[in-house]
């Protein structure tokens, strides 16, 4: 199937990463208008289009077998981001905070956390004797990696006039996190976390 100018650019954009309605409203509308044709196109190259209209995002999933090999033996077209334990832990905590926020703020569509608030969420799971500077660097690197995956979005970076002050970046916690940390993953990870904590205190 030949791509047309109407929706060809949307396909290229999706191959680069998730598409968000708030960032590219015209492309998101085109995606919805030509959803069937775009679905058919990607199915030919072993990709599945996932759209969350209410949440306002869309992304591609590669069709894999149980061993994570591409079905049909094709080449991998998308960047794969395997999660480390630290990334998984942070995403689980952010997913829980996002759920709480939406319950208490049902009419709000943007959840913002400061880096210092995220540090507070994580520090509970790390030794009180851990080097504070190393811990802050860990959190900063984790946030940068999640932003690279488009799971969170940096909305404020300290300006040059703030360089001498304590940096406290702001991040939008995106609902697309739920696609990565679904209910099954959440339950399994929390079970493993409780087991690790039990072994630590034994």
C-alpha cells in the first residue's frame, strides 16, 4: 500500500516515537481520520498501532513471539528500551502518584511533579546512609532516561541565572506510563519489591 501525503508523515512520525495530541494536534487528527489505512499499512511490516483517544496518545508495537523475536523474521524497526530495576521502580511510583492525582483532580489533565518531589518518592526505597550527591545524580539520570522514552516530559529547566541555585526541574507525568506499567506489571513488580524488602530486613 502506498502512503499518501495526507497520512504518510504521520507514519514517519510514529516510527520515531509516540504521538501526542497536545504536541501535534493536526497530526493526531490526521491519525484518527486515516486510522484504518494507517493500521493496514503498519500490519504489512509487522507493527500494530495502539491509540488511546481519551488520553490523547498513540504509539506502535512490534509484533513479537514469546521469545521477543519479530513475527515473520523481519527486522526490528523500533527502538527497544528494556527497563532496569531502578527505572521500573520509579515508573511504578509515578504510576501510583498519577492514579492518586486523577482521583483527587478529576477535571485536571496535566500532572506535574518537581524533581525534588520525585526524589522524596524514591528515597524511601534507598538506604538513609546513601551518599546524597550520588542519589541526586541517580534520580536525575533516571528522569533523563524516562524523558528520552517519552514517558515523562521535562517542562522546565533551570535557566543560566539559576545555575548557582538548587536545580528543581519540573516534569509532566504522562498517562502513557500506564501502557508501559499496566496492572499486571504493577502487581508483579510490587510482589517482587515486597520480597526484596523482606530479604533485606531478614
